[in-house]
C-alpha cells in the first residue's frame, strides 16, 4: 500500500511546519512518497520563496545586483536546517548558484525551481528519506507536455520500499534544460507521482481543511465539503473556488486514484475526498455541494422577431464571437431572443466591432449590452432529478429581495447558474449558503 503526499508552501514555511509534516508521515507508514513545494509565507507579511526567486531573476535581467534577494532565500533554508539540526552544506550550493547567476548561465525556470529543490533536499535529510530530483523523472516533450510514459517508468524504477522526497513544480526538457509548470504546479507533480506509482490515494496537504462550501471572504466559517466529484470540482473551480492546479486533476483521474485535500495544521480532519463518483453519499440530505461565483460579466442580448423560425441565426451570432477569439460562458435564450454571457475583461477590447458585426449580419430588432453582472453557481450532484431544489433556491433569493437577471440549468442538473447584479453578488452567495448548508 502506498500513498503519495504533497505538501504545499505553507506546510514547508519553517521548522515548526517541517515537524508537523514529519508527524503526519510517521503516523502512517504507507505515506512513503513525498512531493514538496518551495517554502511559502510564514505570516501575512512574509514572502513566498518562489516570488523572491522570480524577483531575483528580474534583477539580473536588468543588470541589478540580486545578492540581497538571494540571501533572503538562502537564509530561510539555512534557518530551517539549523533549527532542525540537519547536516547539509547549503552555503556551498547557494554560492555555486550565485556564481552561475553572475555568469548569466541560469535560466529563469532553473532559478525559480530551486525553491522546491532546496525544500526537497532539506526534507529528505530531515526524514532520512531518499532524495529523487524531479529532473530525473519528470520528462517533458519538445512541445512542453509531460511525457507520461517515460516519466512514470523513470519514477517507478527509482522508488523502492524506502521513503522518498521529490521536488514539485519542475522537470527536464529533452535538451537538458529545466522547465517549470505554471504557478502552483507542484500539485501536478504530486498527481503524476501518484499516477506513476498507482497510489492508493493522492493526499494534497495544505492549510485549509478541504474545499469549503463557499468563499470564506463572503461566508463566515463555511463548512468544508466532505466529498466532491471531479465534475463538481470543475464547476466549482470554473466559477470561483481555486483549490488545486487544474493540471493536477488529469493524471490521477485517468487512473481512478482518489485525491484527498488535507490540512497540515489539523491533521486529524478528514478534509475533502475527490473521486469520479461516490456509491453512497455521506450526507444524503445535503443537496448542494458548494456555492461559488464570479463578478464582472457582460451580457450581449439581442432579440429578433421570428428568430425561432429562422435557420442559422444563432450560428451567425456565435461566429462573430469566434472570429474575435472570445470564449463564451453561457447562452441563455428565449423564443425570439438570445443572450451571450462573457467575462467583461475578455470582451472589452473587441466589444464594438462585435456589436457592429452582429448588427450587420443578423439585423436584430434590439441589441443591448448589460454590464456589472455576477454569476452565481449552486453546484451539486445530488440535485439531479429532485424536485423543489430550484424552487427553494429562487424562493430564498426572492425573499432576500435579490433580483435574478439570468437563469441557466443544463439537463444533467449538476448546477443551477443564476446571474445577479454585481452589487447583489455577496448577498446572493450568503443567502444560498444559509438556506442550503445549515
Ligand atoms: N512554488 C511554486 C509556486 O509558488 C509551485 C508550487 O508551490 O506549487 O507557484
């Protein structure tokens, strides 16, 4: 039995967190493979090591000395080493890195990858685990995709019965250069390791007790979601909640490995379990899994008498958006009208050409743009084929005096999407949370 664990930046921030990680690993011997992030913030005012490394690279790019910034990085790791009494000559490695930086022989990706590299070296030495560098198993193809077959085989060949620590976030290009994933990419490394080793579970340890039912900046102390499917997670992340790097889903999902979000600071909390499907439901009376949303959408609405009887009108409208390379979020429609919902930011630069082209090609009776619209999504697999859920949802919003501008639900009933004015956004989420979660 083998569990792959990934510890994020806040779990690696200082010696106190290293001790918690060790206790978590010692409490379950099947937690044998550990993927780590660079050290994160110790408090709100602190800096993430990865941010400092990007900053350091920007200095060198403009010929500004970055000794001070690099020292902020090295001193964080040296302090952890000294407090934990780890025997590792970091000074020598940082000096060598500085020399290569001065000689301009370090790429940005290589420099920023050092955060995870030093985290993994330290953690491996602290635990007495084997250190496996990510360059020795995470292999990219020339077009920058992970070569899963080669990467999986390489990791499998190196992992034996002993515990291992490997850095997240980066791997090796065919030309021998280091390449990093996008920010937050250690999640992907963990997922790849779990898939490579056919792990029983991929545990992603962070600083919250799982995915929350609603944004804690809007709802006070929202409940964590015990179980969520991949499809629900996609809906929840798309409209707001950001928990995992999107790229972390595919490797484990492909192999049907459950993904468990856990809290390093509350290790006994079961967190959130993410799976393809659940055979039974932990809480059969909870119809809504989560409530999420985003502000600042624009809605382009047009009506044309007799539109429902004409062939090709919708295609013409959508083609205009396609020509301007705008991805459309929702298209609620009536008999003789249709609306196209897109983030305001995405459409701002091409709004007037789009309107002009629609005018010319479709000749609508009316064409208007509504701005400052927020989208709120109630997501839940248990809503399907259960009468009364949307009634309750609309009733709650109506009672709170919130006007609904858009309604959208697909027949799979995984979510109910509503559009409200931006100014009603937070209250809509609050009202829905209160009527469904408690
Ligand atoms: N350290 C990287 C970042 O801050 C990658 C990660 O932590 O997942 O984005």
